[in-house]
């Protein structure tokens, strides 16, 4: 005999939803800014650095040296958001730095034309990178590393190993050392670029599509997003911003010499990855990146003024990069797992 | 002999086969409770498995069956309950994966945990340890043992073959043999199969389950968790059905129909899973038509779909079902063929153009082709309407959330809110979000590729209702599916494809599921029986 009775279905099905408490989430989002403030405060009171660290002059140095690195990190952000690396950004910036100087000193061109030509060169490097990666499906890692070596080699040939310091329009150097309310003008320029980058990444279909591509390129194609085109554009934008960073670097430093740009690139990458642990944890984002750049600059400056040797800043940058990558990888993975 | 009870959790009412003593039971869990952050996942649930039987644990997503399995595996701690395995009481406090292993539970999950590039014998040895001889490995001893095991489990394969080279059902069988390799006269084991057929095609899962059945006939106790009711029905002795963390049905030694099980699982929602019985909304206005479509596996297809019509496309794997949809959606261009959408020629160069023309596609492989796992539900929904949403140079997040909230409501998505991560939802709810993503664009032509694959019964009912609603509002719908029960329930008219051509056209109500099945299968045995179909 069979007798089955089933209770009526309830109208709702309850599902366990994992939710991080708000306080924890806030703490996660703002841990990096908080840490930056703490590190700043620490060096203000640390006996070895307390004399020279908390001065207006030092703050200006921190923000000035920070500006160029922050610009490169914003450049790196665009390809990174769609999951592509660009290792040529440092070399790209060095290229525009050298070429702007070179156009003026070697070829006697006016300042504006030198800058425009350099920016075109920087953008072209992005176009070529994007072509290799999106059209020929080459590994972005190897492609941009190769590009970086190529650029460094060509620059060595162009400069003959010398530092270009003469024949540079003094207007550019005046611009580079201008301060407003004690803070270098270049820092405000970086903030302006950051604002633009924030706008493009979060408030345009282009930026939103980059995040979608980074999340799932196949699905992005299937919701009608122009994946190839937008990834290519991300390399072009990165090339342009890195080019601009090189011009600013020349304005700040007043001279240019060939190099592979590693001293610019690696702190910048550390800043981007640190940035992915803040504000919007697990995602590369503009304001996190800026805070990451400030954090790196504050720490390096504090270490230097406490009497640490030159190698200390390299060690710090290395540790910061590793820790940042570890943290942002962990956060990203836990997002995907759900 | 049948004995079915409704179990509102009363302790003594756990049925066993009449006359069974407790020692006939392999596994008994009773009064199982589990809370997740204040949500009841299990409420006085129970599960009683008899020795030497195949026992199916069924239920929709969120019903608590996965939670129960995870508690048994020692992955989640239970809040309360009693557990007996082979007459031995186990304390659920301090119960760990190691206890589960020791008590005789062996789990084979959907992800088999095999090393694809290593040989079968190495996969066995990596689990149980390499047998040693002197300073080296006793390869010959290992091979002898593995060969014997493979024969026992009806696997006619070389132990040296890499896992990758095996057919899918054999891979699962290897995983089962590996899990049970230390079973002997002294230790009985319980095999727990967690969605074993989810990644298998229909005929592969049949092959697998037949062998599992024969293992049970020889005394193996098996517990199966599966979405695919029909397969489970064929092999199981007993059934336990969960809903909302409670036991809503226990069927011992019975052979219920699929409909009856669905009824127990879904309760009132079951109505949506049946054919509506009328070709409700379809009228004679053609929305989309194609002639001479060729490309990929598709070798010349013509058809027309009308306003409000739900057209089914079915056929075996490789018949070209999905390819037809992909070509219409502009994923790749057909070699030849003329398409017409709403009276105008239609030849999309990419997905964007197809979307602009009012076409939408819900792809087959949700995880790979439609999910942005690390983004929120609201963001996932907005991605198909980015440029439409962009107003005055800004992306209006607040409006996106409001839209998301409305869609969550309309499509019955069970989720915390628009800001919940896509990955936090169950498969059925993810699929509803993907469907909602496209329906908000109000497409004229909706293409659905396996719309309820990996989706639980409750969500399937909701999804069917949404599809019917879309058709009722005038949308032309094409459903490509290998699930003939789905085709039968949903479609006004069905085209059967075989080797890239249409071989049959079936109107709703003229054939039942078995009739459709034989139409589809016949094409395999008598190829080109219908050289060219005549229709429209």
C-alpha cells in the first residue's frame, strides 16, 4: 500500500547567504589608507627621522617623486583591469623622457613639438603592443618585456650612453619645479589624470567593459562588448599616459639617460597591486592605486631619512610588490569562489 | 513492498524495509540541524540508507542536500543530530574528514580529482601510496593490483593509459574504483556520488549508472545526489527528498514515476513543468526566417519562427543545434544562407549587431560563456545594456540597482540583493539572472541554448514561466535543448536535427516524450532516412 503525503510547498526558499559584516568590510576597504597614515605618523615621531621627515619640504618631495610613479601606475591600470600586463611602460616613459630632451638638444626643435612627437611615440608603442597581443594573440607578458628591452637598447644607441642635460628648454624645467601652496604642480596633474582615469573606468561603457573583459572575456564577447578593440585601446591609453609620465619626469629631473625604466615600473606595479587591496578590494581601481603610490613613497622616504642605505628602498619595493600581489590574488580568488 | 511517510522530523518514524533490523542499515542520520548565519539550511533532517542499495538523495537547490553531504564528509560541522554508520554511533562534534574516511564513507565528487595526464595506475598509487620493492617502486605489483580492480569494475582499459584518453563515463568509474580500492571483506564502504553525471552526456551517464547498479547488486551501498531525476529513477531502490532543509518524502523499495518525484520535490510549482496544452500566443506573423543555412556542422537548414511562438531545436550532440543559434547571434558567420528578421535582410557581422537588431542569446555553458563571477548581480545585469544606460556621460549606478531589484523580483531570483556577488548564487538563480539580463532588452527574437542545464527543478519551473511570459508578450523564442522533457513541456513546434539537417517537424501535442526520444535516436541508426525535410 502506498500512501504519500507531502506538505505544501512553502512560497519562499531560504538560501544561506554569506555576508561579511559591514565593519569588517569597511576595515578591508580602508586598511591601506589607514596604514599609510600610520606609517606617516610613525616616521614623524621616529627619533631618526623626526627632524627632517615631517617638514613641508619633505612632503613636497614625497608627492613630487610620487607623481611620475603614480602616473605610470595609472597607465598600468588600464591593461591590468582586463587582465593584461604591460611591462614596457617604464621603458616607454624613459623613451619619451630621452626623446623630448633629444628632439630639443640634438634636433633643435621647439618645446611643444618635442612634447607632441614624444607623446605620439609613446602612444605608438601602445598601438604596437596592442596589435601583437590582440591580433597576433601573443603573450602580453613576453611581448611587452621584449618591447621594453628593444626600447632600452634603441635609447642606448640614440644617447650613446651619455646623459642628455643641455639644450633643454628651461620653461619645461621651471614648470617641473613649480609649486602651488607648497605642493608640486606635477602632483596636481597626476590627480587630474587620476580623475579622468576614474571617470573612464567607472562611468563609461568603455571602462565597464574593461572590468567585464577582465572577469570573463568569452562572456564579454557574448554580451556584445567589443573585446579585441577595447583591449587594444587599453594598451594605447597606457602607452599615452606612460609617455606623458616620461615628459613630466624630464620636467622634474631636468636631464635624461637611457635605461630600461625598471626603477619607474616596479614601484608603479607595487602601487597598482596594493591599490587592488583597498577601496574596492579584489579589483584594480584608481583611488586605491593613488593611495598605494603615496604609501610606497612615504615609506621609501621615511626609510631614507631614517638613515637606511640605498638598497633599503629596493628591498621595500620588492616586499611591497610581493605582499600586494599575494593579497590582491587572495581577495580576487575569494570573490570568484563566492 | 512500499512504505512511504511524510516526515516532519519525528524521530521514531524513520522507515526501513519492513522487518528490517537496524543492522540492515548502512547509514542513518537523524535530527540533523544546521544554521548558516541565521538561515536554517537543515531543520531536523534525516537520511536512512539500507545496506546494498542505491539510495537517491533529491531536492532542489537550497533544499539542504549538499549541506547534508558536506556534513557527512566532515566539511561542515553540524549544529545537532545523530549519526550511525554500520551500527556504530559517531559523535557529530569533532567529526572530521578523517572520521568519515575511517567510518567507511567514500566520496566521489563532480570534480573527480583525477590527474588527467597521468596513467590510471599512477592515479591509484597517488591515492593509496606507491608499493615499494627495494629502493624502487614495485610497478609490476601495482599493475597487477590495478588490473584486477579494473576488471572488477568492468573497465576494459589499459592501466597504463592516461586518464585523458578514457571516455568520460570510464573516467568517473576509475574515480569510483579508486575511492573503493581498499574495500575488502573486513571493511564495508559506502560510496557517495555527488552529482556523478553532471558532466556526462546522456548515453555516457547511462553507461556509468548501469555499472553502478551492478556494483549494488553485488552488495555495494551507494548514495547518489543528482539533478537528473530520470537517470536516478532507473537505478535507485530508495529515495529521500528534501525541501527547505526538511524531509518531504521517503520512498523505500518503490519505483515512483518521474512526475511523482517532481511533485514531491517542487510541491505546487510542478504545474509549470508540464505542457500548457495550447499553442497560446503564436500568431502567423513571421519574425525570423532562414533559408539554406550552412556553416560548421550545419548543412542546409530552412525554417521560420513566428511572433509568440516557442520553437524547439533538438537532436543528438553534433547535430548542429547550438551552431544554428550561434550563427543567428553573429558569433560566427554562416558559409551560406539568407536570414530575414522582421522582414528585412539580416546578416550580423558580430554579436553587437545582432543585439542591436533585437536578438538575444542565453548561451549553453553558463559558467564559461555568461557569468561574471566576481561581479555583483546588478553589474552582471547591466553589462548587456551599458551603452543604453549611459546618460549624460555617466553610468547611473542607482538606476542600475533599481533595475536589478525589479528584475530580481520579476524573475524570482533568490538572492540577498543587487549587490550580492554573482558567484554567491546557486546555478538556478544564476541562470535566472542571465535570462533576465537579456529579457530587459525586450528582444524580438530570444535564442536559448540548453536553458535549464544544471538547474534545479524549482528554478526550472520559474524559468519556463518566464519563457512562456516572453512568448505571450510577442517575442519569438527558439529553444535548443537535448532534454526532450523540456522540449515537450515548452515548445509549440519542434524541429529535429540530425547531422546538420532538419529531419522532422513535430507540432506540440502530437508526440509524447518517448515519441520525441525515438525520433531523435532513430536518426542515429538510420542516417539520412529523410534526405530533405519539407516544412514551412
